[in-house]
C-alpha cells in the first residue's frame, strides 16, 4: 500500500490550547477537525449577522427588499431570454 504524503505545516499554539483542542478533536485528523471548526465558526457568524439585520429592519423594509428582489429577478430573466 502506497500512502501519498501531503504538504504539512506546523501551527504553534500554547500547550493548554492544544490540550483543549486535542480533547475536542477526538480521533479525527487535525486537518478535518480544524476545517470543521472554521466552517462552524463562519456559519455561526453569518447566522448572527443575519439575525442582527433582521432585528434592525422593519416590516416595511423587508417588503421593500422583497419587491426589489422580485423586480431584479424579472429583469434578469427577461435579459437572459433575449440573449438566447
């Protein structure tokens, strides 16, 4: 069996941080674990930003955004149809 060697890099972190991360990582590979951690953080930041925006907008604002989006899609669909 031949195992290809990927390029690896070392990331220096304090020992106590590594201990916490190793416990959370379990048996997973470091690359998979860190990518999952990054993806989850990114997803949660996006969700929080969306929720903050939704709280800041009024019902009138949301209706105006929906109408603008509908008009844009209609114009885009017409432009696409004429280009075919």
